[in-house]
């Protein structure tokens, strides 16, 4: 099983993750992205990996358990 994590201290709210992966990320009231679904379905792993790669501040990580 894999989980997606987002470090709020590193997030700058560019929105690339939420645009690419609306199922896993959204903007909060503070203008920063938030994870809305932690557990990543096997069929979504590649898509979430792309979100990890495009994050300009490296705030997103995919943890495989």
C-alpha cells in the first residue's frame, strides 16, 4: 500500500498537484494544497508519482508501505 503526504511547511500553493490530481489534492482556505485522500489506489500510483515530480518545492512524497 502507498500513501501520499504533503508537507504544509514546504507548500507554496502553486496548485499544480490539485490541477493534475483532483482526487488526491485540493486547495484549503489558507491557499495551500491539502491531501484529501491519503491511501493511493494501485491504479493511481503513476499519476501521484507525477504530482510528486512536478511539485516545485518537493512538498509531496509517496510513501510505500
